[in-house]
C-alpha cells in the first residue's frame, strides 16, 4: 500500500478546503423614520475573494409597474477595501437623502464589466425589468424590508458564514456596518480558486417579445456555462394551453426544451427560467429569474421561400408569392423552388427527430397524451405505444411514398439525415400491422374481393366493417406493383396530398445548402414503372387514383393544422393543402421548362 507523504496530504487537504468566491450585494439601507427624509442610504457590495470591485456598476430599478420596471439611476462601485474578516473586499455606494426609492417593488441590479447581470434583487416585491442590463429578468425578492418607522443608522444585512451569496441569510434591520463585516457574519474558505461568476442565461428561443414563434417548435436556452437543472427549472404557461409539460436534459450548456404538443396560434405565453433551480458545478445560481413573454404565431408562410426559416412564419400569401401559375411547367418548377431545401431532422435519436414531430402533428385532438393513427384510426399513448416499445397493438411510421421506391436509407451521401426518408409531410403515424399490410403497394382502387383492414370509431369518424368500401382500408396482395392498397375514405385525400407533395419536392440534383444528393420522384399510372430502386427517376402511383382521392376528400381543419406543425419544424409547406386547385394531372406530367420563371 502506498502512503501519502505529509506534503501531499497537506496539499489534498488544502484543495478539499478550497471554496469558490462570489460577488454580491451584502447590505442595504433605503428607508427610515427621519422626518426630513431618509439619511445614510447606501448599498454595500462584497467580493469574498478580495477582488477589485471598480469594474462593477449598480443599476436602480423603479418597480411602480412591477412587470415593466425601469432604470432610474446607475452608479459605479468603488474598488473597495479589505476588512478584518477573511479576504473579503467591501465597497459602499452612498446616496443622498431619498436617493433610493422606498418601494414597494423596487430593485437593484449588480452588473459586471462585460455588462452581465451578476445579481438582481428587489425589496418589497418581485419585479421584471423592461430595460437596462436586466431587461427580461425577474428579480429575487429579499425577505426583509424597511419602512418609515425604521430607525436611522440601521440597515438590512446578510448574516451567516461562507463564501457565496447562497451561504448567507437576509436579517431584519440592525446597526449599520457599511465597509465592514455585518453583524453575525464571517467569510471562510475564500480566495483559493478566485471568484466564481454565477451562471447566466445567454440566449433563448423565442426571444423576449417575439410574436412569430411557431405553434409546434422546440424552445431553446443557452447558459454561460454548464449547469444542472432541478425539476421545475423551466416553466411554460400560456393563455389557452395553460401550463405546458416540458421535456429536456438535466444538465448541459444549451438545452432543447420540447413541449410535446402544439400551442394555440395567437395565444400569449410566458417562459420562466427559475434561478433557484439552476446551479453550476460550484453551486452558484443565476442572479435572477429570466422571464420571456412571447406570442405564438397566428399565421404562417415563409416570407423568403428560397430560404426556409421555421422561426419566421410570415403569411401564406408571402410564402407562395413567387409561384408562377402561367402554365403547368412553370407552376411545377416554381413550387419546387418554393418548398425545397427544408430542414431535415434525424429519423430517430435522443433529440428532435421524426418521432418528436409526428407525435405532435398526429396528436389525438381529444387527448394530448395520445396520437391518432391514420389507418386504423386508433388512439395510442405517445411513446409507450410505439412499435418495439409497447405490447399488443402498436404504432409506427408509415412512408406514404414507400422508401424502397427511390430512397432506401435514413442518411444521404453526405452522412446527413436524408430529406426524402425523414420528410414528415410524407410520414404518418399508423397502426403497425396495417402499415405492414400496406408494404410498398401503390395506392389504388380495390373491390369487395380485397382484404379488409377495418378502422375504429374515433373523433367522429371510422368504425364499422363488412361491406366495401365502408369505413375500412382494403388491400390486395402481393406486395409490390401488382398489389393495391386503398385507404379508408376519411384519409384518402391526406395520403394523396402527401404523395403528390413528394413528386414536387424532389426533382433530383443536390440540396443547395448541404450538397447532399436528392432523388427525382415521379407519379405515374404505369404499374410497370413502380419498382424498387435507388436510381432516379423513381415512380409511385397511381396518379389518376391520387387525383380522384384528392378531389373527393379535400383538406380539412385537422390536415391544415398538421401542415402548420410540420412547417414549424421543417420550414416548408405542402402546397396542395394550401392550394388544392394546383393539383392536376397536367402538373404532374409536365416537362421541365427551359428556365424557371419565378415571380417578383
């Protein structure tokens, strides 16, 4: 056994006893009983590691409107002087009579040389800053206060022992000690590793005051350093959706926060980041809560179709503003230019994937914890009802354009998520058995000699069996181009428009942003062309059946809502949901024009 030498043991003990230092507001006097006005008003700042405080400033906030507090003064902090209680440095900023507002709901932000808020406290009530360096932050209200009966010469002080703000407790008024250790206060273990700057929120999505946040998108939060989150660190509350359950990692620097549902278009929301639930490796917490007020987008449509941007919806008219309807060829090429280049997500994985998007897009309208599948019309519990996870009847992801017909892999030739394979405009959540029975058969008409795949009664549709066509799906074997799958009536148009979208979205060539190759997908009535292939062009059909289904089952509110959800993530739209009149046989059989003439 190897024994530690006295020197190495002493080093280890010294390291074990080292604590992180901190900078914070340590003492405050703002109100008293002096008839002619408050006297001796001051704010003391302490650096427990002994650092020079001259790079800090104090910003004073008037909280007469607590939800929109404004700066009424700011002052530099002196360098400070050492005191006989550890290595701490104290700096006091003094104010003239009535220089500090008396509350209720006033606050102080301590800001470092970089402009970052190190601490944001308030007295006599919480405030949210509307301007200055603390804009968007919500204060931490101290639990003690002063009044016009408080004795002159006293102050509110932190008491206790330690090296960080969290180690001390605010106490009721006692004899002032500005420039020295407070009553009942000692500093210990400081100076060993220097000052530990508390973590802070660097960026959020959405930003403060945003009005274009999509109804179905992830929120993000980036901190200044790696932090650990306790339960309740993030809270989302909305006017119509109420308190929305969130899922996210428990530690990291940047957090993707999923709502696992779609918010209501146009509703007002508040996203709170609770400082007391966030800590760095040394236990330091942000100076204040962060509160982001935003509005969910009430309209959609990317204002720059050539540059899909899920975070900037715009209006539907703007999205299609460059579409040229002069003839089928120009319509086809201009639609392709409008909807191409979308954001492709991984097919599966721990972050946002096609599962994430589809479980929002295909959510059961009567139960946000479930999905409603497209073929059986059955309601399944989200996640636990997935094939490979749940037991009994389960759901999985249906490629309405079978992936064996042109795009067999989840990743493309650049190793990135393969856009056609992972395109959620085309993917639907469906019953796993009915999905397997569909296989890679073309969509077409069946008859009473086909096999029935019944639906369940849900959301006012489906149910019943025994007679063709009824409310059932119908299948003729074998798999491949000699087989047929006929979708039940309420979903015929949905499947048709998903497949028609693919024929316009994928015209071959390479993605302009990633350089990854894409297939050329075409619709046909010629079954002989509908074969397994990794080459282009690849075919699917039957075109005439798809047009018939599209006309007989036009887009409804549920399908339009689904289009919005997918747009929120991918940044592109299915044009045949927004403009059903554009889907014609002439469009899908048109030749590529010599040049594509976009409008505007």
